[in-house]
C-alpha cells in the first residue's frame, strides 16, 4: 500500500472513530436523495409531462429559487414570462416544503376548476393555513364541502335578482361614473399640458392597476358592507390620497403571496416582523 493510500485510510478511520457511521450514512443518504430528486424538490411528485416546467431546476430544492423571484415585486412579470413559454398557458413549480404548485390562466381551465369539477379541487389546509388571517377558517374562498356550501348559500343573497337591481347595479354604475370622470379629467390635463412643463404632463397620468384596485375594493365594500371607504371620488386628487384600509389590504395580499411561494414563511415573518404587523 502506498503512502497516499495509507493516509487516506487513516483519515477515513479517524472520521469513523469520531462520528461512527452517522456522517458517512448521512452523506450517502444525501447523495441518494439528490439522485432520486435530481429534477424536483425533496419528497414531491415528478413534474407533469403536459405542463411547462421552467429551466434551472436544482436537486432537492427544485424551482425554489424561481419561486423566490415570484415572491418579490416581479411576480406578474415572471409568471407572464413562464406562461408565454408554455404551449398550453400553464406552468408548474416544484418548491421545497411547499410542494408542487400549478399555475393556469386559460378560461376553460379556470371554468373546470371553479365550476365543472369544483368538488375535485379542494383547497385543504394548504390554503387555510396561508389565507386564514385575512379570509378566516370558514370563508367561502378557503372552505370545502359542507362549510363551503353554507358560506356560498349565505353569500348568494347579495346577488339575488332584487338585490342586484336595487343595490349591486346602482353601486357598479356609481363607481364607474367616478372612473369616467377621472379618465376625463386626466385626458383634459394631458391635452392642456405644455410641452415644456413636465409636471403638467405628470398630472394627466393615471396608474391603471391602482385605479382598478381602488374601483374593485370600493365597489365590493359598498356592496357587501354598505361602507364607502373612500378609495374613489370624482376629484383626481383622490388617486394621490392613501386609504388606510386599502393599504392594509394590499399589504395582506403581498404577505399571502409570499406565504404561498416561500418555504419557511412563518420563520421569515418572525424574523422580519411581518407576523406582528
């Protein structure tokens, strides 16, 4: 036996004397798992062959890094990029601890999930654990089975024919009138803006996602709770005025999005103070 071989044997012997078989067994187990789960996160099912799977998959953690990108401010950009690369407008992510997440955007898929085969696609504890802080344990958006049917029956009264004519339709039209006024004021401001005054031009710009968010939140709060939270008004100045409830609701949605995509979200929330907020 050569000198180098003797040194190697002695090194292995020393390691075994110190750790026993725990360390080599752990290394062997890790290598075995990395081979089995080379294309997905640990203990998750193989990717579906008929769904697009973004590149960059790593052994044991799958596409956790891609999910982390979606949990940031570029969620819609990343999701849109993946969707465009998919031949059927759907993609899947294998995320450590979270499991396999499937994202679909075609209308017929949404109809199958939310209507045709609704009983098959249960929300389960995964949804309730992440949404309960905002939507409750028995809310219509997170409930299953009998609880969901009860919640749906209760909520359906707001959309009865009489309620729709006497209240929902009225609210929708009044809120749309505000949007028309705001768009008209924006157009007038843009037309009157001088080419040399950038500030005038800025006054004629409307952030459409924010406008639609304000419209949706204000309309629903009026329809469901008969409360006008002041997200929309005929005066364009309202778009520059933060509404506490809207800010809090938007923040809650951001936190929930991180919960869905990021493993160990409870630890992250404790470390960042998000849980307390």
